[in-house]
C-alpha cells in the first residue's frame, strides 16, 4: 500500500512519528511538499520505502536505521548523519558533510556533493556519481566511499580506517596520513557488484583506492618551505 | 639536605611521593609559570629554582626537551599557572543584618534541577556537584566504574566523556549524562536512548579550541576497539562536529536531538572558557537547556602545555561572563549554568553558585579522591594508582569499591561544606547564595568579576548586577 503524505501543515516531528508508525510493515510512503525542510526521516527504524518528491534540507535520514529513502531533488548538508542502516538515494546533488559519522547503510548521490563527504565515517557505503569538494573522508574510521567523478584536495585527510575508491587521475590531491594502492581482490568483486547493482557502466579496473597509512599520524603544524636562494658571497 | 644530581634526575617524582614530612616539592607545581619567571628575569614566586641567569629551571628543561625532540610538549592535568581563582573571593556571613540558619540542626536544600527550560524530564540530582566527563581511555575502566558507583551513592550525575559509553558505567550511575563529541567515538543512537541528559561538546577549558588527545600509551587494543580506531596511534581527535558547522546548524541539530529524545531529556552544551559572553548567548539563543562553562583551570588527560597554560579564561571570570550573558538575555532563570575547572571544595562550590552557577562539575578532584596525586603525567599512561592508565597490572591496583566509597565521601563532605557556608550566609537553599554574599579579596578578582573589593561596596570595573 502506498501512503501519500502532504507535509503542508505537518511538523517534522509529527512526520517522523508517522513514518515510524508505518515502519516495519514494509509499506511505501510518498512525501509531497517537502520544500527542503530539515530533519526529514530522522530516527526512523524498520522496513519502509520513502519517496521524497522534491528536496530535503539538513539532516535528512539522520540516525535512520532501515528505511529505503529516495529523494528526487537535492539534500542539504549533513544528510544521513549518524545513520545506522537502510539507504538514501539522492537524484540530484547533496550539500556538504554528507554522511557524517555514519555507522551503516548506503548513501548514493547521482549528482555532486560538497566538501567533507563521509567526515568521521564509521561504516556503510557512500557513493557519489558526480564530483565532490575537498576533504572527503576526513578522519573516517571505517566504511567505504566510492567517488565516480573528480575529488577536491585533501581527500582522505587523516583517515583512521576504511577506504576511498576513486577513478585514476580523479583526485586533485590527497590529504596526509593515507596512501594510494590498487584494489584488493575482495574489493574488486565488491565494487563490481555495487556498480552493477546501480547500473553504473564502469569497470573496477578504472579505480584505485586510498587507505590509511599505518602507524602514528603526521600533523600539519610547521613545515618550512625553503626556497633555494643565492647566497651572498 | 638532599642534593639532587640534575643530570641524573629523571623527574619521576617518586622521592616526593615517599617523603614522610613532605619536604620535597614537585618541580611542575613549584615552578608554576616558568615562562613568567623567565620573562620577569626570575622575580617570580619564591621557592622556584632558578638557574644562574634568572631563568626558571623548568623553562630551561622545557627548552632542552624541545631542542631535543623538535616537538611541542604534551602533558596531563590542568594549568600550573597562578591565576585568580575562587579563593580570591570570600563569603559574607550572616550576623545582625541577616540571621544565620542553624548549621547542624535545620534542614537545607541541596537538590538541584537542571535543564528544565524545554525538557519535559529535567535532570534532578541531590547535590549541585556532578562528576565531570572523563573519557574511557584517558582513565581506566575501573576508575570509570568507581566514579559511577561513588556518584550514585550521593545521588548525582555521571558523564561519560569522549571515549564511548561503558555498559557498567550506565548500569551503576544514578543519572547518566551522555556526551555528543565531535569525534563520535563509541557514539550511536543507543547512547542517546540510555542518557538522562545529553551534552554537545564544543571544547574543554584545559585546551579550548583543540580536540581530544589520547597518547599511544593509552591506545590499547581494547580502547582502540571501543573507539573504532587503530591501536597504538597518538590520537588528536576530530576538531569539529561533522554535523554542526555553525550556530544555525546547531539550532536544527537541536531539533533533531529533541525529536530523538522526544523532548524529554535536557540537552546541554559544553564549551571551554574563551569568548564566554558570546558563546553563552549563542548557545542560549539556539535553544539548549543548559550550558557548561569549563574554565582555564580545568583538567585534561593530555594536551599541549602551551595550550593548557595560555588558552582560555580562568573559571572565576568565566562564571561572571556566563551569568552576565544569560541575565542580559533575560534567560538566567531558564537556562541552567554549570561550571567546572579547578573546583576543589565546598567553598568553591558556594562561590560558584553565588556567582550564578546552578551546579558544578569535578574532574581532577574526583580523581584525587580515588588516589591521584595530580602528577601531571597522565598522558603517559603509567598511573601507579590505576586511574590514568590502561595497563592491566596498574589497573589492578585500583580497588573499585574503596575508590567509589572515597568519591562518595568526597562529594558528601564537599556538599556538607557547601551547606555550612550557605547556612552561615543565612540561606536554607544552597541555590539562594547570591553575589551580594561575596566580596573580592584581591584587586584582580574585583576587576575580573565586578564583585566589590572587601571592605567596600565598590568595584572599579564593569559592575556585576547587584552593584550596578
Ligand atoms: C583525565 C581527564 C579526562 C577528561 N576527558 C574529558 C572528556 O572526554 N570530555 C570532556 O568534555 N571533558 C573531559 N575532561 C575535562 C573535564 O570534563 C572537566 O572539564 C575538567 O576536568 C574540570 O576541571 P577539574 O579537573 O579542575 O575539575 C577530562 C579531564 C580529565 C582530567
Ligand atoms: S596520579 Fe595518575 S590519574 Fe593522577 S595525574 Fe598522575 S597519572 Fe593521572
């Protein structure tokens, strides 16, 4: 059964309670008139398909665990924050700080995303088909980020765990405390399956990966850049 | 006289600890502000060891260490600088102008309600003294457990800190505050469900503007697994919340957290004392239920000495700034104000309350109650008392039951002291202590707080409420 919900006159808290009441029954909900409102589908757990007709604001799908959410438009900053499970598919673009501290589940953005995708990511998978800004995967602890487009500077800055997959030559510059390597066999298989599942006509061979550098991390404090100069005689 | 061979001494401080008449002093404590001594060419507090040129020997040692390693120096505990403290204020007792309350026979109110602004289930504790958040990692599992058990005995709240929420901590605590730290180590929806109150952290007083530090010595496999990190790394954790990059976002984030906690649980915000007036105004404006201001004297498990000694604002000045901000907004009675940083006894608590705090939090003092000697070496993870360590053989040394008992005793004694002072000032409820009960004993404190100089009704800087 498909339930159509008009958000006009409905508070976010009331919406999320309604969704929670429907979750677990495997139903489908279509949300209209979302007008990029914040905190949509927050803390909803259980089986549920949610289709957002339009855009969502900040914190879309925060702390969510289970539902499959699609957004036809854009999502604002911090989508899928602290998400535990389920999926968020964004038809257009995502703001910055996509999936911060996400623990599990899948986030798929068809357009581009801002900076700091997967900040402090702990688990799950984040896929961005378009481009991303700087500092993707900063201090991520785990999980996987797959970048199909170009990535800004500082990618993988001070990663502690997890992996960032990107296409050869697509990184502007990687951050510190990570190293580029080829894909391991299990990663190749996993990536092939992911690409196939989402109809992305790419081959895992086109990708390489950033992983944390083992051992103690290096910090940016002071590093003189000494230019060669002619010494006075 | 003992002669110290400076070339052989490793600064382990063992001799100081075992000296029966306490005749030896710990260098870090004696040379409170080596940089100041150096700057003033040795005209600092008496007792500091100075080298030939008037440079404090601690300064010389610091320079030697930096020259050797090329690194800034990291250590545990709060600042050793001499800063104005709550000791620079006194309470004016009752006499004829107001009558005292019978110290030992009349009942006094210590029960404290925090976070009643928007939360439908505010935090109710039996004393306005809480255990400050100290992360599992910075201190041992046994120490966390002892703090939870000890604080439960006096009916006050425990706060988990950055390193996740231990099941035994929740099980044994009376009321559990759960932190939302930028790093989100060991944090998930479950933590919010288990919390009696939530605290979003924007910094601590010992190193405001910096993130959490946990040195490799404490990053054991167990701690690393609990935090989701690789073992053996020196951790400088996440500096900013990945999901709060500004005050506007915080406002929306609060709505999210309120939805998750069904509007029942108070949401607090902790910040290290810096631009306190502005920070408090922003926090109150975005809608928190309570604010914790952690002053510059606050402790830490590890941090750069340069930050510990030079960043921030002393607790004394910070309380006044926070109170002033809430009063200027007309929100003093709505938003709970909690204060930490260098609070040691009932007098500190009484004065903090008189200046406008609703409750205080104790970190270092609670560790001292369990056996800590504030050795400043907490970052090394070699705590011989089993508190600031993760080594099993050292952790074994902490008798959890005894430590819990001592924490409970310390909190009880401190609350008794608070009650004694409040009654002497003519108050039946400790929360009725007010700034009019205070006078400053130093010009610095007078200038900093706006509390009149002792023996006068005057202050020569910005007045503070009653005396305005
Ligand atoms: C060992 C230790 C660990 C700490 N860990 C945290 C922490 O995880 N989160 C936090 O907000 N503050 C932390 N702090 C700071 C305390 O919560 C508190 O702000 C400070 O200790 C108060 O000052 P006091 O030690 O003088 O009582 C820590 C302090 C110490 C001593
Ligand atoms: S005695 Fe132990 S707990 Fe106290 S500061 Fe030293 S190492 Fe830390």
